[in-house]
């Protein structure tokens, strides 16, 4: 399996996170790679390939040009306005959003965001380009004939929509990979999001399309982020009607019911006759994850990797969430090992 990785992820280094009324040390930061890499190495993975320079045209069809311009310039505008720290908006549009963002950078940052846990730092854009390049390289490797590839990256991407950042996510790496696979010639791309949290950004980006099937297994939005997406009755719109499938599950869900949802999602993907699969690989389903509430154990990850392999599809794995505990790396490696050994 080709694994793409870039040290440049350290250039996105949030200093603080607003979490339930307090500023805390961020759950998502460069330290996560210190959990992921050792676990991968313990499992015997050792070739971590650098991606080619990022091709920005790959963002077309995923993010709007206004949003990309905002990300590129946000920190300089924030600094020029005399605001302190990193770009972290205070104000958000409610139901009626204007057609253009406000001129003030604080207002613009809120316009292009949907939660206060996501910041832009001075060098975030450099990190985000390198991270997206890993996702693109993984997709291209599979388009070129590899059976599977993995983008070992952070920050995650699946909460980022076409024009908003959210849930630590700024560029949507899984969507970038799916769009690249389509551009490279795949007729139908399926996305399986196994992160604990609903992949609202990915869902939004493909909601009205019938060439990309989005499936997600996640904590119920009544009591888990991203709160306003991920219900069962969200099934797509327009041409995309029926091409979004959500499995919201209650807090405390263990492997048996979780894997039953997985098998159901895989049936949808089979019926869709996907040419290729993108897995949004979050392992915050782990029983000891600090911000989630499912009860998967380390021994469960290889099991479900093997189940995904039964689809027999070329597969691009994109790293998403998974926080705080050393087992994060073992759990990611477990999914990949289970997939490869199936
Ligand atoms: Zn997550």
C-alpha cells in the first residue's frame, strides 16, 4: 500500500481550542502525528512517500474560489486588523446569509465557518496544501492501478464544506480525493465515512450529485457534533436524491451494532456499482477517545478493515479523526492491515 505523508502538517499548529466554554489545549494538533506514526511503524509500515507539489486545480468542484481566497489571506488580514492570536471568528450568520462576506476579517471568518473549534494560523495554508497533496497523490496512485493507497495526514477534512471550515477541518481531503478519482476517469465513486462524527462537509459537497455516493456511520447528531447534519432522513437532493445514506447511532455503540451498520452501508455501495472507494478513516470510534462515545476496541479495527476489503474495490484511505491516546496509531494500522490481509 502506498502511503503519502508530509512533515509540513506541523505548519498548521493551533494554539488553543474553544471547547464547552473554556480555551483548552487543542485536541487536534501536530502532536497527533506523534500518536499515529509510531503505531504505523509498530505494525510494519515504513515507506512514507512525499507527495508532488499540490495542484490547486484539484480544488475545483470541491471548494469555492471565494473560500480558497479567504483561507489564503485570512491570517494576513487578521494580523493587519490588529487582532490577536490565530483567526478564530466570533460572529456567525444565522438563518439568512448574505451573498457576500463582510469586509471585516472577523465577520468574514464567521461567514466562512460553522464552528469555533477551527482556526487559521500564519502558516496554515502551507500545511493544508501539503496535506491535500497527500490526498491527491493517494487518489492518483489508485487511478494509476494501485489496489489501495493511504493519505496519512492531519488536520482532518470531512467537516469542511464547499465554503466553510468546521470541526478542525479546512480543506476536505476525502472530497478532493473523490473529485480527483472522477476526473481521472472513474464513473462512480463511493465514500464510506467511518469517523465517529458525521462527515457533514463531504455530504454537503456531493449532496446534489448522483456520481458520488456518500455513506456515514456516526454518533447521533442529537448529542454529538456536528449537531445539525447526519440524520437518517438526509438522503440527498435533486439528482443526488438517494445518494446520501446516514447511520446515526446512539452513544455507547459497540462493535456488533456498529459493524451491522457497516455491512448495510457496504450493500448500498455494492448496489451503486462503485468503481472505486474512498474511506474517510477516523478512529475516534475507539472506546478511549476523549471527544467521542463509541466503544470499539483495538481488536475490532482489523476486523472491519477485512470487511471493507470484501467489496473488492480499489480503495483510497484518507485519515480523519482519532485523538489523545497512543492506540490511535495502532487502530489506524489495524484497519489497513485487516484490509491488506483479507
Ligand atoms: Zn471525528
